[in-house]
């Protein structure tokens, strides 16, 4: 118990030595890691990344579609007749899936950049406090110089401690974003391949077509008979 109280007391002294800039650094750390962890978990649990669509072969995609995997089915444009229509369709999918991720990545990069800058601002204010202490009288000069140097070093160190792990998280997030982009591009290539080389047939679709043909023939026969 004494060890824990001593630990918190030491951290409080470090916090107090950092000056008023420790408050915006704390708020910055909360915002940075909330955005980073939330975005990483959403990408990591995305169904396209979880199922590793980016590594699927054409046959694996056919097997999933033959099983009427509804989510994958909705991503494909089965009515497209030209490559331009497919490209337009998947551009809309990219806007839906990738654009929000890219905006949050940019915002996260700004937060990571701000950390060392706030620490640098603390360095400047700390040095100003140091110079003011050197200009004061002999009695309080040493204490003011020590306080200014502590503020300069602590804020700089805190800014780096916040931003360096954030850079690691940003790298992992960009890696997951690229996997999501590869998955969408894989489906786009398959959609184009199917349009040019493969006939999309299901037993249910065949049966429906035969029923429709029979009904049409019957209607025609009735019209001729009448």
C-alpha cells in the first residue's frame, strides 16, 4: 500500500513539474488513443478482413456466392454489363468503406503530430521560466532555474511518450486499411472476370427461368387459340 501511494505521489510531482501544458497533453493522449484503438478494432473485426477475401481464388469466391453468402452477394454488381459500370459500382463501395477510414487516419496523424509540438511548446515555456529565474534575485534563482528546466524536459518527454506508440498504432491501422482495400479490389477483379468469362447460374435461377418460359409459352398458346 505504501509502495502504491509513493508511486502515485511521484507521478503527481512529475505532473506538477510539467506545468499547465500537462493538461492539454493529457487530453490529447485520451483523444489520440480513443480514436486509434476504436479504428483499429473496427478494421480488425471487419468481415472482409476476418474472412481474408484478399487471398481468395476465383473458385473460393464462387463457393461463397453459391452458398448465397448475402454480405458478399450485396457487394457484387450482378447486373453490370460493362467494365465502366463495375468500376462505378466499386468506386461507390470504396467511398462507403474506405473514405471514413481515410478521414480518421488523417485526423489520427494530426493528433500524433501535435504531441511533440505541444512538448516543444513546453520546452519554450520552460526555458523562459529558466531565464526569468536567472534574472531574479540570488535567493530564489536556483529554484526557478530548476523548475524551468524540469518543465522543459518533462513536457517534451511526455509529448514523445504519447506520440511514439501512436505511430505504431497508426502503422497497424494503415496495414489493416490496405487489407480492406485489397479485399475490395479482389472482388472488383472477380466481378469483371465473371462478366467477361463466366455465366452466373444457380439452380434456383434456372428453375425460375424455366417456369417463366413455360408460363410465357402457355400465355402465347392461349392468345393463339383465342
